[in-house]
C-alpha cells in the first residue's frame, strides 16, 4: 500500500522553528521526487518546496526561500522540511506528495494526510 505519513507539525511563536518529516512506505522511495505543499484556510494548495529523487535538485517558493530547507534520506525513506524564522502567514496544513518521476515536474501521484502548522503569538 502506497503511503506517506507527515509528522512534526505543531504550534510555534513567530520566529520559531519546526522540522517536518515525510516517511514513505509501500513503494521505492528513492525513485520519486517529493514535494511539500501547504494549504491555508480559504486558499488553494501551493507548492512550498520540492526535492529530486536523488536529493541533488531542490526548489522553493519565493515566500520561503532562505527560511526553509528541504532534504532527504533515502536510506530512511524520509524527506524533511526544516522551517526557520516562521511567520504567521506560514500557518497551514502541510502535505507531502510523491511525484512519480525523478525530478520535480508534474503533480503528485499520491499524498500524505497532512500535518498542521500554526504560527501565532
């Protein structure tokens, strides 16, 4: 069964940090690019960051460049999103999605269930 499970969300004050994890099971994790997406209330889902299957290529939305870092450990079938200098506008449900190719092109083939991130004072 193809599955992605996110963890690491929570509530944090502005300027704080969180590290999200996305663990994959039931498929050859190292063959897939993995993206992190988020959806805030009343807004469309947007791509935050993505990493190629090997980890050699990454991209970021302009809104998070310099604050977020994506990485992966294929031996652990896990992708991480380190989020620093968090802002209230980062509040959203964060999802990871598996793209069925080695680079970050196209939409995810399947998704995790999401993890809530709330940035508030």
